[in-house]
């Protein structure tokens, strides 16, 4: 049950951040927050990560729904035996997938706004951050499990 609450909170934070940008920016607007390092930039992403598959909303949506269903099933099936780090990781990935799916259904595109132009050339959003945190946690869990097996 606590994982459902975490998903809800993460999706809510993602959607609030997108709402604020959508209501206060026009597409392409950018505001420097930390000089040339960090900006808020309004981008309408009609693809997926790194702008791939632009304009392929149907394929992206179907793949996202399949991923969401698979993650929910995996979390449900392994709820009593899955390591904590793995559960949290998949919960973050699920929240990110749901956050971006809401945008695709509601708007027809995903709102991106986090722009670290000093070190990264892509603009992204909190849902993308959640997915990346989740993947890192899953990989850490795998790494620790492998090390434990070797001992």
C-alpha cells in the first residue's frame, strides 16, 4: 500500500511541475535559474527520451501501457519476496511512466522543462528523473545481490 502512495506522490509532483510550466510559459520560453548552468525551458516533446520517435504517439502510448501493466504485474507478483531496493526502483519507474503517459493522453505530448544546458543538451521532466532514479536503484539492487552471491 505504501508503494501506491509513493507512486501517487511522485506522479502528483510531476504533474504539478508540468502544470506550472504550461500555465506560465509559452513553448520555447526559457528562464535562467542558475546562470548558464540550469534553466527552465518549455519544450513539447512528441517523442520519448532524447526526442526519439517524434510523432509516433500511438506506438509510444501502446508501448508505455504495456510497460505499465508489466511493472504493476511484476510488483504485485513479487510483493512478498522482492528486495526493498528493487521494489522502490520499480515504483519510481512506474511513477515516471504514468506521469508521462498522462501527458500523452491528456495533451498529445509530454511537457519537458528541466534544462541543464551547461552539462546536458536534452530537456527533461520529473517523470524522466523518476525513471532514471528507478533504473539506478534496480541496478544497485542487482549489483548488491550479485556481490552477495559471490561471498
